[in-house]
C-alpha cells in the first residue's frame, strides 16, 4: 500500500513539514515523487519512519538515527526488541517515581512513615540511568567499568542532605558561569578560580578519587562534546568554554 505525504502525516501523527525535512536531510526518502512533485511512501518507508520515531522518543539525534537505521546489518526485529527493553526500563523508572510521589503524599497526610532514603531513591536511580544512557558508553571506555560503577554507587548511597547539597552545588556552578560570561570574566580571574573550586567539590561527591588531570580531561569534554556544550550553554553561550578554560588554568593549583 502507498501513502501520500498527507496520508502518512495523518497516519503517523507527524507533520508534512517534518516529513519533507526528513527527505531533505536524507533521513527518510519517499518511495517516489510523481510528476506534480508529490511524495509517496511505501511499506518500507513506513517501517523506517516508525524506527525514526522510536529512536527520537528515546532521545537520539537525527544524524545518529540515520547512521543506525541505514547500516547494512540493521535488523528491524532486533531494533524493536531493543526499543521494548528501553521502554520497559523507562516504565520501571516512572513507576518508581510515581510510587515515591504517592508515598510522600501519604507521609504528609500522616498515613505512612517515609524514610529520608525513600524520598530520594527513585530520583537518584533515574539520574544514574539517564547518565548511563547519555554518556555511559564513552565514560566506561575512558575510565573503566570499575570507576563508573563506583561513581554510580556513591551517588545512590547519598543521604537526602547529600543529595540536596549535590544539586544545590550544581545549580550554583551553573549560575556563576552564566554571571561570569555576562560579566566577561577571564578564565585566569579569581572568580573563575572559585568556580573551578566549586566544580571540583561537585565532582568529588561522585568520584571515587579526584585528580587534577582527570578534572582537566572532563572539562575538555565540555567543549569537545556537543551534548555537554549544549547543557552548559543552554541559556547563555560561552559557559562551557569558560569552565573548560578555567579548569585547565586552575585545576593544578587548587589544594584540598
């Protein structure tokens, strides 16, 4: 069966504009284009579109999706099984969050006694899972399974106060970076040094052992890796660069 771009748009819940864009970037080419310039799609294109939407839902970039689905050894069944595993894991994570919220509500009503550990356990597990999905492969190749497992466990073992302090420190670093970029501070400045000190303390909360060299290596990734750069530059461009440069200058000079 064949579908016009309008019919496929309605079937898949994707705008015709998006389908045209996928065609332009060679992510999803139509089966053919008729003499009037209208795109038509067949069964194979439907299969690929479904895969594209599944991978998008999982957070993959379009360029990465194209690389995956157009590999010579790409197997649709294996991909679907992979999607299912991911969705089931996500459901477990969401169920844990729902359970935590319900228990918190009951606790506030005096109907359930909730421990401090329970309040943050689901959130910590979700953070570990998200970090593994985004950066796990590269991090494990670079630092090894033992270091990564120890870091994850250290985060999971945080008390409620340690968890709150961890996120408060992360927010402070981010705010100081934005203020620093706005004020055009130099990475050699005292203010930049203080940001590096805070960043070091933040890393030590999950690292098994801190070294200046490892700190500098991580910081280089903030500008070299687009995912990290987008995180730090999501509101103010230049935050990732300021942090990376400041760490290279100050990491060796900061004492414990």
